[in-house]
């Protein structure tokens, strides 16, 4: 099957999307939004070690890519909620598969790393 874009070409715009998907924060945000809209501060509490600045920047990039919507409610203080778009929902399934694959296979990865490190030390 041929596509209009070729990810192997250096100037292909798909590379920008792949950069976004290679970002751990973007994957975690997409996965967290899969259950429905979430407020900014709730995302910040749920995703440990993400700074307010990085969360804000990542959400803006995801919004620009059409993956996330931002809704502002005129409350005091202002309430902001983020949700997946239909395009984002389709991607969130893949993001969830990646993030949870890591969880399920971490023991095997740690064992492989230890074996590799031991072999390197023997050289």
C-alpha cells in the first residue's frame, strides 16, 4: 500500500508527528485522557514529575496537532479541561498499548539490561 507521505524521507511532515509520539509526556497525557476530560491540575497530580511548564507545552502541541481539545470555564479561578478529539482517541489506543507494554515487560527489560551490562563488564 502506498501513502501520500513517506516517514523515511527526511523532510516528510510525519516526522514531526513521530517526534510527538516519541515524547514520554505526550504518551502519558494521551493515555490519561482516554477515560474522559481532565482538568490541568489533575493531570499534573496524576503524571508524577511533570512540571507545570512541560505539561502546558505538551498540551499545546497536542492541541495544535488536533489530538486534544482545551475547554475554558469562566469560574473563579478559571477552570481548564482537556479532552481527546476523535483523532486523539484513535491514537490513545496505540499510546496505551505502548505505555502498558512497558509496564508488563519491565522485568524482562531489566533482566536483559543486567545481562548486557554483565557481558560488557567481562570484555
